[in-house]
């Protein structure tokens, strides 16, 4: 997956990494910033996605499509496709351009809208990466976990840098007998849940 990233994707990844770094420094308003995962998290979520059991691969919170490119590498490797949800039309437009430039629009479906309105209709989720506004994490958790296949994975970003805000959901996951869960100190902290 990581040894032969197509040149168009590698270029788009570098460009988005530069824009994201600049955004964080130059006072770009929060809603306009890309707020994407760092590269090490991208690699981590891709490795987990490639190891996930058969089932849908989904992402909640697309932004410009940076993490989706990492997940697309895993989908390509395992012959699957990715559905990614983005509520802001401006971000969805950038993501669409990302997927075109990266050459992955054949394996990624971008769904525009609030993911909470779509998750209930899904079934048989093998893998979910959750990286949206922190206020929607708990609702997404409750929608995704019952729909995971046995062995299915739910990964939630920001489990360390937004620990206080996410604590109720993290505590819920750690005590939830439907899953085994832990937080790993990669990037901004990843909550990993595996369904029994
Ligand atoms: C932290 S950014 C995602 C970064 C992206 N995962 C990456 O690493 O490249 C969060 C994104 O989630 C989107 N979002 C927030 N709430 C959402 C919801 N309920 N449904 C879908 N997208 C949502 C925001 O508009 C924003 O673009």
C-alpha cells in the first residue's frame, strides 16, 4: 500500500499537508480549515482498514479527502470501496477534486449531508473511521456499533487531544460489552473498538 502510492495521489497528499499546516498557523477560520489527520494517523487507519473483516468501509468527516486517500489505498489493496460522509458543501467540493486528482473517484463514494441521517440505513459495516465535529461522535458511535459485522472496527480520531469532550463516549466504549476498545497514542489519539 505505502510503497507504490500513485504519483497523483502522493502529490495531492503533499499539497493538502502543506495547506493544512498553513491553515493552522495563519488564522484561517476553524470551519474553513482542513483539520485533517497527520500522515502517521493516515498510515495507521489504512493498515487497520486493510485488516478489517469483509463489510462496508465508511468514513464520517471527509473534509478535503486526505484521510480518505489513505483509506482508498487499503480499499484498493483489498478490492473494496469507501463511502465517506461530509456535511459542508464547500468541503465536499474540495474532496471531489482530491479524488479526481488522486485517481480514486472510482472507489470512493462521497455522500453529502449529515452522516447521522444516513448511518441508520447501512448494514454490515466492516470498518468505520469517525472524524467529524466532536458533538456528533456519541450519536455516530451508537449508530455504527450495532451495524458492525463481527470483528468490525470503529476508529475514532481525537481521543487524546479532545479527551475531555469525548470522555463520555470513550468511557461508554471502554465499558461497552459489545466491543473491545482501547485508546492508542498515535497522532491525536485513536479510540479503537472491535465488535465481538
Ligand atoms: C476533522 S475534519 C475531517 C478530516 C478528514 N477526516 C481528514 O483527516 O482528512 C471534520 C469534518 O467532518 C465534517 N462533519 C462534521 N459533522 C459532520 C456530520 N454530522 N456528518 C458529516 N460530516 C460532518 C466537517 O464539516 C469537517 O469537514
